[in-house]
C-alpha cells in the first residue's frame, strides 16, 4: 500500500484572476518535495479533478528555480467578477481545491 498525502501537506497556494481566467500558484515548503509535486500535479490532473468547475483549457507553467508551478485555468469564473453570480467570482477557492488533492508519496 502506498503512502498518501495531500498537496497542502507539502505546499501552499495563491490565487488570482482576470476576467474568466483563474491563476493558481502552488509553492512547496521544502525544495526536496518539488519533484513529487511537479510529477503528480499536472494540468491534466487538475482539469480531470474538477470537470464541472473548469470548462476550458488548463495550462501549467513550471518555475523550477522557485520550486513551484503556476496553473492558468480558462473558462472557470462564469464570466468573471463583474458578470458572475458565483459566490467565489475571484476563484480563490481553486487554491483550496488544488491543495486538497491527494498525492502518492511513494
């Protein structure tokens, strides 16, 4: 049986938005955990985890020197801050959702 942990066990996140695009950066606390995060927290994984929330493309940018990844989530905010009735029109909840994803520690 493999050991499981959640992204929040090894990293923290920040969120931003512009229009209907949410931007989530995930940074490991300890650089030794970056290879695990980079290998398992892919754009495909994030999109597959939240198919009803992320309707557009998910891009991932690797920031190797800073030990983090940046996700750009398209078509996620129901039109954005000024157009949406969404309670989280800024997309801040996406950082918490991503931090809750499980990783295989082995």
